[in-house]
C-alpha cells in the first residue's frame, strides 16, 4: 500500500549484495553495517586487516573519487592511518587512491584527537595533534586532487580540513566551488557547506537555511539533495537553546514537502547508502513533530545510521524513541 501511495511498486527486486539483516535489538532497531552491502563489508574487512592488495580488489565496483559513502567507511576505520602511508609511498600506480584514503582518514583521526569538546576546553596538546594530522590531510588530499582532477571527494573533504584549520571563507569557498563544478547537485558538499555556515563556525543565523533552500530549488524531483533542507533544520536545532525550535507548522510543512519531493518521490533512486538519506529526514521530521516521520521510519524497517543522530546524547536510543513515537 505504501509503495503504491508514493508511486513505487510495493515489491522491489532483491538486492544481490544486501547484507542479511542482523537480529534486531529489543527496540526493533539495528545499526547499519558497511552500508548494508556485502561488497563494502569486504572492503572494510580488507582495510581493517591492513591488506592493501585486498583493499584495491574490493574497491573495483566503486568510484572512490565520487562515492562519498564508501570513502566514509574507510575514513571512520581506526588503524587505517597505521598502514596507508606505505601504500602512498610504494604504490605509484594507485598513489591517488592511497592519498585520498590517507587524507580522509587523517581528518577523522585529527578530530578524534581534538574530541567534540568546545574549543575553550581543548588542551594545547590536543590542538597540536589535531593540526599535525590535518596538515597531513591537506597535503595528501590536494595531491590526490591534482593527480585526479575529475574527482569530487578530495574537494568535499578539504572543506572539512579547511574548517578545522581555520583557513578562512575565501579558501573554503574556492574548495566548495571546485567540488560543485564537478557535480552541482552533490549532496555531501552541500551538507558540508551548511555546517560551514553555522554561527559556531563563523556564519550568520539563517544563512545556512537560505543556502539550502536556494540549492534544492534547482534540483529535479526525486533527487536526494532534498536532504540538505532536513540537515539545515537539524543544524538550526543544534545551534538553538530551544529544544522545541523546529515545532513550527511552517517548518513541518517545508520538511514534509522536501521529503515528498526527494526520498519519498517515485523518482528517488535507492543507491548504496540510501538509509543515510532516510535517517536524516527521520531525525528532522521527528524534531519537527511531523507525522511524515512515520512513513520514513516504516521504510527504514529499523535500520539506524549514526549520522546525523550523533548530535543526540545517545543516538540509537533517540532513534528508537522517535521511531516508537511515530
């Protein structure tokens, strides 16, 4: 019934690469592992073992220069920083790929040293390690971008390192534009810029939401760029001292319309990592008190992704609580 309601067949063809759904927790949810894909799991396991040859083999189905989600799996994997440098130095043929992985991992590794504490609470030693790792990230990502000028992922990641290094608006705008020249509708770049425009990073109130609205207005129906609207509202919630700041009929309407024109539209394509798009809308709609959240949670069938629920104190518990509420 739900599939017909939104113009999709109720039954979808089985995904040959889908990981078996693990035993759900008592609250009916489960964390999505390796994007729910057997090929991504093989990649993660190879990287976890530090096996560069196996990593390259597992990367064959993917375009790491454009696939933010797959690259993100490697960026979040502790231990990659211990062996990827050898690949950078020794594998000349695949140097660009090794540089991309190394640079991206060093950003995540740098933030692990800095922690999520407020800037005033970060120690001098934490800042030193943070900047050392981001400097390596900058060097590696810029070289990767030079070696592969068609790639978008280095530029999107350079936005994050540039923010951490406080390189300033001019540098980061140049990097944003470089990414969007390669794909004007790239969701990850837009979401990164929404973060960049937050007051905590020097932006002005309302600036990020205005950017998101203008960007999505140019997107076709069914495009995942609708998530930028959801993320902009989540960021507004993060910045606000009022936990009910999204409980506004106009916000509920905007989020519902964005969901219906993007992830719930019959033209939306469920590509690898689609659950992340749905989790983004699930959180935004839940915070706004929109009944459309129930439709999104129903499609997820309990699949939980850490982002963007990481803004909550207990992400999976918050996901489960909102899921039950709707």
